[in-house]
C-alpha cells in the first residue's frame, strides 16, 4: 500500500497546518516525528518496529559513545551496517525461494521480511549521527535524533543530510519565516520531472528489460540507453527536488542533490554534480578515513576503486551494481593524471571532454538498469550486432524527444535565462510545469513512489 498523490497532498496539508498552530509550536519536533512515523508506517506498517530498533539502537550507542567513543562509536556503526547487510544483501548467501532457508523459525521469519523502504538512507544518516555528534560535548535529546533520522521528506529517498547540517536547524519555526515561493518552485519542478519526464520515459525504457530488448532494433537500443540516462536523472532529481521543497515548508533546508551532472567535463566533476549528498557522504565517511589521497598514488587509486565499488553495491546487491561502481572508479583513476593538463585546455577541448564523459556515463547506466549481469551483457552485445527480429518494436521518436527535452533544456542553462531576462514570466512557466505534470503525466502518476 502506498500514498496516492491526493492522499500525500492531504497528509502534507494536515501536518503543515498543525505544525504552525501557535498552541502546538512548543511540540513541533514531536509532531514531525509522529508524522514521519505515520508516513513510513503507511507503506510498511510491519517494519515500523525495525525502524524504531534502528533509531533507538543508534541513540543508545551515541549516548554511550560520549563516555567511550573508541568502543561505542564503532559498535554503533557495525550495528547499522549489520542491519543494512542483513536486509539488503542476505539473498546473496541465502536461497530466497526456500520456504525454510535456515531451518530455525525465528531466523527464517526475519529472512522472509521484505527489504525496508529507505534502509540505505536511514542507515547512512545513523552513521553520520554517530561520527559527527560524538565530537560534541553532550548527546542531543532523543526526539531530535528521531527527527533527524526519520524526517519524512528525506526518509525513504534522500537526500542524505549530514547530522552536522541538520541538527543545528532544530529550533522553533514560525510561519512568517517559510520560504513559500522557493518551496513551491522546488516542489513543482520535482513533480514535473518525476511525473512528466521520468514516468513517460520509463514506459519507453521498459524495452531495455529482458526479454523485451530482443524485440528492439540495434539503433533503438542505442536510443534507449540515452533515454534511460535522461529518465534516471529526472527520477532522482525529481524526488530530491520534492524533498527540498517539503523541507523548506517545515523550516528545514536540505542539501541540493543534483547540479546539471550531464555537462561535466570529467568523471570527478560528474561526481560533484550527481547525487551530491551520497558523494559527499562517501568522501567524508569512507574515502578520507581510508587515507584519501594522502598516502601516495597507488593508495589513492585503490581508495577510489574501493569507495566506488561499495557505492555501487549500496544501490543494490548484484554483480551489475558492483561492476557499475568499479568501472566508475576505474574511470576516475584513469583520468586523474591528466586533469591538470586538460584543465588548462580551451573551450573546444572542454566540449569534447563533456561528450566523452556523457557517453561513458550513459553506457554504464546499462549495468544500473539491468542488475542481472547476463542480461546487461546481452543488451550490450545487441548494440553492436544487427537485429534478426523480422517485426521489431517501433519506438516513437517524436515522443522520445518530447519527454527528453526538459532535461536537455535544463542542462543548456535555460534556467539562468528565466531567472534573469524572463523573470516576469516565471509564474506562467511554473504554472505550465504543474499543468503538464498532472495532465500529461505517465501511467504511474497516481502514486508517490520511491526507489531503494
């Protein structure tokens, strides 16, 4: 069971209205915590106890770490990584189809529990909490810990907010301070990219799945890969934008998660623009503790490979995700010696670099779209061999262009023009985005759904 768009809108309106009532201002944090628990439990009520165990377990380790950080901070990190490993990667080692995989009833019951929505995100929040706040003088109140971890706009799909960024914002909020215009822009933009762009492109890129890709012509396989690159950006950017807007409505500024990644001129630049909160988290809590670039060239390259491979596995438990991350790490390693030289080159060279980076990133999305490694290889093979299907599936190129245009236009910098010369037309533009999002949205438009 999941929220429909109407139900979600009513939920936000009710919480927002109660949140700013003067009699309830002193309990704003508790109200948001209860709303977040309801939001999570609406989709998976049977897993609410697990969420509470994760939060309470982290808080206990946090409190104990103020007396003995060397023991309890690692213990809290291991506790959270254990939860993530058990629920996300258990079927790498256990047969999912078996009725009694272990033969011990309590363990078998746990193994049959579904993957908790958003576990990758709230586990990373828990770890940030343990690392950042154990450097402070005293632990925060339990209600503040709950709010940071389960704040509903970012609970199941991010962005990943560091504790040091979020916790200082926990303070009484006033209606007069709400950035309504900015919040509305983020929410409308997010819904447009999610419902109009991503959902419609998803209908086309479904032909990348096995065995449907065997019905597609060779040239259309190439087209679908590029369409999927646009789709996954619109999907991720869309829900991140909605989260930013909702956060602003309740007085919390979440980090911007995407910054036109497809105009990157290097792979390192790409990872400063794509899923920025994840990149920063991996850099802060994994790359730097491993030694970063402080221990020589070989160790730096090894650290990059480790971090990117683990980043791939974070997205899913399959060889394709691991290879996706590993290949991104390899590209970062290969380009590293040339960055200084290429950085001083002219604009023509930069355009060429942007094309190469975009092509490589797009091709690697195949392993992201097809977690089954054999299917990914089969799709790749078909991109370089003529199709033998006498009646190939027909793709509508005009629709492909129509649904891709918003991503292309955004990356061409049209937004800067709107903010400058065309500012007076801005309300009409956002009105058009809203109309398109809900009138021309794809078939999943009725639902608010999240990945991971």
